[in-house]
C-alpha cells in the first residue's frame, strides 16, 4: 500500500474511535432537559382515567390528568391540596328534609353530604385534534367518514390541534362515565353506593346504549358515540361554569380522598366523541392509549411495549414549587426551588427494559435518571447491593447515588380466590370449614419473616399480621396486641410465627393429611398465578414459595403470564392463588379494608377486592366504619373487621414492604412517596452534571480497537504473500519444458 492509503486507513480508524460510545440514546440527550426512566414488562393496559387503577399506569395518568385535589409534595402526614379545584372544601350536611345540620351531627341524622367545589378558572387542555375547529367554529374532526383516518395512528399526526378551557361540566361528564357500559370502571361500586342517583343513572345509560348498538355485531370495534350529556345525574351537577356540586347519600368522610385520584379527573366530551369515530379503535386510538388532560405533560409518542414519550403541555399554567416541608427537607435541598415555576423538565422518555439486570446496569451507568417513576422498591434493591458488597458500596457512594428510604403505607399479599372450590369459600358449611382450615394452614407455612427479612432482602419488609399497615388510623401493626393469632403467637413477649406442626394439624382437620386428599388419596395440587415472566431473579422467589407449600406436602404449580394477561385473568375470576400488592390511594384505613369488601369484588364488579372475598358481617361493619370519624368507636369496629378476616384468611397476609426511591446525583427534589404520584413535575435536572458524569462513568476502552490497524496490516501481508505464491506457481506451470525433461517423462511412462 502507498503512504496515502495508509494515511487514509489511519484517519478512518481515528474517526471511528472518536464517534464511538455506549450510550443508548441519540447524541445530545445528556444535555437535553429530558427525564430518562424505564418500564418493565409491557405498556400500560389503559390510560383512560375512568378505568386505570394499576401501578404501571399511574406514571402516565398522574402526569397528564389533574384530579380536583392532590397531596402536598413534602408534608407528612399527607395534606390535601387543590389541583383542578380552586380550593379544598368541607361538605355541608343535610337531613332527610334537606335542612342544614351541624358539622358534628350524628351520622344517623345525615341524609346528604353536599360538596360545592370551585373549579380553577383559566385552565386549558393540552393540544388535541378533538378540540380543533375551523373558522366557523365547527369541529374539524368530529364527522370523519370510514377510511378518512388514513394512515394516522396518533393524535399528534393530525394537522390541526386545538384546546379549550376546563369547566365544571367536564367533571360531570367524567363521573357519568363510571356508569357507562363502554368503560371498565373499577370504582363504580363505590360511586353507586355514595353518589346520589348513580345506580338509576347506570340503568338508564345501559338501556340507552343497548338501543344505540342494536343491530351492530358485538365484535364490531366501531360503536356509535354514547353521548352522556343527554341524561342528568342527580348527585353531580354543574351549578355554573366553574362550580361543581356533588351530593352524596349519607355521610362519607373519605370522599375527599377520592377527589385526589384520576377517577375524578375531567374528561371532555369532545375526546369521547372523537375516539368513537369509524376506524379509531382499529387504529389503536382511544383514551386508553392517548389520554387528553390538563396536566403538566402530554403523551406525544407511544411505541407499544418499547417506548413512551411525554412532553411539556404548552398550555399548562405552571405551578410554584412548595416552600414548606418537614424537618430535614431544607437540609436535604428539598426547599431550594421554593416558588419556582414547575414543571422543571421538558420531556419524559420511558423505554422498555425486559430484564432487571440491564435495567439496574443502565442506572449505574447513569443512563437512567430514575429507574422507574413512582416505584418504591428500587432504592431497597440498591441498598441491598451496598450491604452485600463493600466494592459496590464504594462505587455507589463515589457516584453519589441517592436512595432516600421511608416507611409508607402499602402491602404485598398472597390471595386465595373466594370463588375457587378448593381454596375459596366452599358451597356447604362442611366444605367452608375445610377450606378455611386449609387457608389457615398455608398462611402459617409461608414464612414471610424468613423470605423477606433474611433471603429476599431486596424486597424486604415486615410480615403483615392483617390488612392494615402502620401509619393508618386503626392499625395495630408492630404491637403485641396487634398480632394475628391464626399465624403467630406470643413467646416471652415477642410475636413469633406458629410452628409448622400447627399447620400440619390444620391440614389433617381440613382433610389433607401430608398433603393428600383423605377421601381419594390423591396429592393436593394448587395453582399459583404469577403476574410476570419467570426471569432468573424471579425464579428463586417462585422456588422459595413452592418450598413453603411443600412443607405441608402440597404441590404448587406456577402459571406465569405477563401483567396485562394476569389482570384479565383476575378480572374474570379464573386465578386460584395469586400475589398482588396495594399502594395506598389515600391515608385512611378504608383504602385497605375495602380490598376485602364484598361489593368491591374484582370478578363481576371490576372492583379491587381481588380475592372476591365476601362475608356479610364484615361488609356490614365496613359500612358502619365508613361513616365514623377517627376515634374509639371507629377503632373498635376496625378491630372486629380485622378479627373476621384473620379467621377467614382470604389472604396469607404477606409483607408490608419498605420503600426507598433511587435518584442520580443530578436529579433534584426527589422524595419518595406512595400517595404523591404527579412527582415528575417536581424533579429538576442538572444536565451539565449529567453530561459530565456520563463521560466519566462510561469512558470507552480504546486499546482493543487500536489492534484493528495491526490486524489489517497482518491481513494485507498475508494476502500479499498468498498472491506472490500464486504468481510464482503460475510462472512455473507455464514455462517451456526441456527435451530431456520430456524424454524422462516418456521413459517413466
């Protein structure tokens, strides 16, 4: 090769090395005001605020939608604050003749609770084609014909976008949607019990919907628009443009907390009408996939199971960062941005990570600002790593990772499907007693203290003795008098798990000695429906649970699905044994006790009673507990309810997990919480520091690449040598032979 050729090769190699890095993002991402995080498994099943109630959905719904109320970001105990509402209001109480009653009136005298909620004026929806109008004021995209949608698959792909002001009517429409047969509404049962006229309204809407869909095949994706504005709902009215009135039957003090959830976020009728048009459902466009809200962010990109992007809502009014907090917040820098306008970030990019190890690795490399928005277990995972390895501790401390830890109100539990003939309620009194003792035995055998305090420390927590975690009124967790006598006993003043012999005795009484059916001699096989693919790190936990059942001779078969399929199985009541968790929606014991309330069953009611548990006495006490203010009487009722479910054992109770978030050193204002779910607007990024840390933490190892030119040289040398050898061989074969050589050849022949 000539010198010019060698120079070109060297230049190409140097340019290749200079452009090489291991960042998973486009160049310039580090310097952009973009919050980077990831999600596991699949995309959220629904982002419709009326239907959404799962933890993998709230990172989007609470950034896009604004309920009437929210929670103060820093204060503990949690304090309600206005969001879409202009103020947090107290109800007016009326008797049966609608005469005013004092605030401390006997609940038995209260026939109606009236909430007059002022709506914040000047609030605008994020840009969306549902609001786009022409010069005459007509909606541009409300009369689309079949085929007119074309290749558009997302609202941002429409040429025209529009907006309008939020009104009280949008909240009326949103609450009406809970009665619509078109929507899976998990809290319809709650609303039907409390909102005046909700049951009658639901019956009317179902009848009207049936008439509207007459003659349309049930399998048809396109359905005519069900305009809920046509029918009035007695308990929900727009008094004027900016005043919402909600009337409840009786007294329900917890209602104020429901107003802080996305179930009470506004839904504009225009969005329902827009998505009801021909071809929309087939193109994957609905409120389930493309939400329409007034919050600080809007969804602008969705690649299912791969990537979601939210960006700043250009119509958002902005909010000041809080100036008050708890002791220690100022020292932690959580008040440094006092009064500054939020949100601080421009974009939120969420990418899919199927496996936990690469998910963690990207955070350690700095390529995720937070592992996931809202998840409270990641900090525990990293703290566990630090405890297990001095080198890991040194690395994490050198990089300045922040893992604030707290005790918050949540539970992870193992449930038994009450509809199942083996582990459920049972059809006869005899079968009910057998099944109850089987559930009690299994609840003893599953040693949560061993599993989640000594083995799976990355999911560490305290063994639950009932449904109420510490930090809620009525909870006796952590006290001797609060122990579960079915699964634990007190020894020398300490609460310890009952011995396995007690569980084996219960198995005999249940008719399953040594894990075999006493009547047939067949081994007892139970089925555990798990909500994720069994990756290697999860397999160890599943094996541990299988061994817990094996202590009693019971065979446990694992039926694993992804989370969306699991939710559908639960909704249809097909699971036998399952694990699920609950993060508090509001700081009241009702928010956990309603997980076992009969009318709130998952199967048949779309509620959150995933075990489909039903006990008439528990349900009666639950209704009484709801109307009571915190005090001795309410505590006594709660104690009775907890005793009932301990004996019935619809859950094996599980764990009250510790909570800890994980933040990079350049992420400011990070504070873990289970109730504050619109946290993304509070986060502020130091992008210059992020870019510097990315470069420092991910320096490429160049020397292996420098071997490439040497390899190229060796290859060229080898090729040149082979070429010379072939040339030499070809020269010998074409040379003229001598006469002697020919004669010799002939003589040899």
